[in-house]
C-alpha cells in the first residue's frame, strides 16, 4: 500500500512499541502501541487512541471537518492505493470482508462485511465461496448483488484506465496469464461481451471464485477496496475513468459534492442499514474534507480547533515541536508505529543508474540521520537498513547490506569507490521526484546535501500528491523522459502477511503504477513469492531471503521505518488509530461532543 508523501502517514498490520508521556500521571497513556487494546473509553492522553477509544460516546449529530494536503489518487475503489484513501473508503464502500473496529495495534482481525461469513474454501485454497447478507442497499435504493461484486473485480482488469490500484493480486490469479504476465481478459470496457469465467454468481447472494494458484490469504484480498461491488451501470455519465467523481455508496455516507484537489463533502446515506454492519458505527451527519497543499496552515487550523484532524497523515515540524513541549496539546496526540518503510526508488532505466555501482554509490553516500530528522526525528520513525520493517515477516534486525558508517551519516569512502567502479569518479547529475509539500522538500534537501559530498548533483522533479505514484513515478515513459533517477516513496503491507507487503512492489507481473516502480523482474524473487503463497504461516526464512535479494539489486533504498505524530481535536469522540488501514484515525466511526 502506497503512502502519501506530503505528510507523515502510516499503515500498520502489526506494530511494535511507541512510547510517550501524556504529561499527566493520573490519565491513561500508552507506553507502547503494540498492546491488544479494547473497547474501553479513555480520557485524552498521549497515545491513548492506539489502545482504546478516546472519549467513547454514542452521541449522534454534528459534522467532522477534516484536512488533507493533497487529493486521493482516486475515489474509485478499483483505482486507489494510498493508505489514507483506503481508510476513507470505509465511509462509502463495503466489501465482502472488512477489518474489525476494535482498538489496539494487534487487533487487525478481519470479519464479514457484505458477506455472512468468511470465505468457504476447498483443501488447497483454490476455490472460495461467499454468501451476501440480504437487503444491503445502494444509495439509490437498489440491492447490492453478487454480480456487482464480480463486475467491480472485472473493472480491475482495465489496467489501461486504472493504473493506480493493486491489480497485481488479481490479474494472474483470476485469469491464466501468458508468458509476459498479461491476462487474456482486459476488462469490461474493451471487452464488454466477455467476463471472467473464474467468478460465478449462481444467484444474487452467492459468489464463487476458482483461482489459478493456492491462495490461503484470499479473505484478505476480498477486504481490499478493489474487491468492492460497483453497479453494472456504474453512475450514469460518471463511468469508467469518471466513476471516481461520484462513486455510488453502499456504506453510511454518500458523496454530496466533490471538487478535485479542493473539497469533498459526504452526508449520511439514508439507505444504509446499521443492522447489517458490525464494523461501522457512524455518528456524525456530515464530513467535509478540505484539501490544501499548505501543510503548515493546516496545522494552524488544527491548533486553533477549527479543524478536527488531518486525514492523510500527521503534523509538520513546527506544530510537532509545540505538541511535544505543551502537555495540553500532547494529551490530544498519538504517535503510533507503522508498517511503512520510507525509501527511495532508484531507477536503472535512467543513465548512469543502469550501472549497479552508480546506484550503490547513492546507497552508501546517504546521511540517514539527516533523513530521519527531515521526517520528524524519532517521532517520525527509526533508521532503516532493510525494506521489510520490524512488523513484516522475515525482517532481519541484524541485516545492513549497505552500512552508512558507524553514525549512520554515510560511508563516503565506500561511495567514492563505487563511483570509480561505475566510471563516474567525479560523480554525476540526476533528478529526484517528490511531492512539493509537507516533508517532501526537507527529505529532498537532506538527500541533496548528502550526495553532493561525493559529487552526485541532485535536482528536483516535483509533482502533485494525487497523481504522484500511478501517474508519475509509476509511468516508465515519464521516468525516462523527465530523467528521474530517484523518487521518494513509502510502502506498507496491503494485508498482514509477507506476500501482502512484497507482491506489488517486487513481483515481475506487478505493474509499475501499482508499486513496482523500478520494474523489478527477477526469477529468484518470483520463486520465493510463489513458494510462500502455497501455504499458511509466516515463512520468515523465505521473506528474509527475498529482502536480501531486493537489497542486492540496489533499486530500493530504505531510510526510515515510519512513525506518525497525529493530532485530534479535543471535541472528538470515539477516536482510535485504525491499525489495519493506515493507523490513521478511523473517520467513519468518530463523533463530536458538541453536536456542531
């Protein structure tokens, strides 16, 4: 799952410690965010939302006023891959399976959502069947059917239209791909008279899948927004690539208005039936998301109390300092550990980075202390040496394939040696892509300063948040034409397995727009992924070997295992960090104490 770059964002499947003092010993606090949590009500305290509901209440009414530093990559469930957007999908999108709303970093349990139960499967996990709950309605009053779930998944195969989403999980699992990894089916727009034979719908409440390979994790796949139903007629003129302008709702909120890159307004869906939904318990009547690239101004609104929280991530440096030093602010903040790794994609398609020694020179020259500082210091995460961070199966805490010196500020002698080996003894020039807002510029400046020490001259290639991954660094032709040698990126597991972390960023069949930005095509990596997918279990040895192989290729340079400092308006009720979908605040279930 891609992470937004304009703010400090996170996605957690499981999590380890995150300490903090609330400034008041009489109030509950979380010394670590890996506790099981509960549905207990907690008073405001630092990290309280990582273990329980802050200000638990069943009071209804009022509005939420949310902020974001950029728009979603898409509101269409088939075409979104930002973690915060998956969290916001819970407002209006339901899937066969969903994540529980019980607080706590270890509570990432899945449970039935549209389905009556988790999937029924055969012995080798190649056949799965689900039965839908009756009478779940769209906002227009029509009933959600199994055929609409099939259609929603068929849309994922339209990779010419939908370049952002997690299509790599679906294409060769639900269709037999050719030697180049392409399925014969290309979606309902190019092939309107064809369908996926692997999905059958014998009646309106039953859907069955026959898979190409054993997939014990299939229930998790059915929890992704890309597995959501879409009406066969979509939404009138808002069809295909335009569906993102107004996706129809089968959840508790529906779109009232949407102005791209500016504002989204959701209001309650009067066709939503709470009795069918154990995951969502909506309280407010309206949710407004205001989009502004001025992250510091957003923080001023949070501190003034005119906004409730940042939907796409955490606070910036100035407000972070205020929070840390002011107990009254700090008690309304949370700093959960995420399963995101912050890293640089380094593109072999752009010279001279086609030479592995030139790429390794970048790896050795980086000052990870400065990069950590740019991300928020210790509140922004721990220094990373491998792609898989500590919550991912196979993480090796002893691994450090490119040591950056005893103080993590860089090994300049080793970097210069690599430059000699790549035929660029005096360095070279290249560009770094990033989102020119939030922490992106500070990370760029830190990298630029570090590389300049060995003669590598870095210049900027900036882009808006909404199209950054799928429409910019995920387009190989753009990378080459612009001359992007490096790109800021962040990645977290799509679901809580090693395959859920690695597949979309390293599998040969994974499209560049969906995570495999540097177009890794490696038979050893593919073999390790295939072996791990055959059975349940953590497969730590396989994923440890996979991580080592990715690092050997020197195309992804990790520098921080992410944490995020969030701030919540004191008026909010039922606040919890949603560790299954980004550790963002669980917007769909939050209320307000003042009814405004």
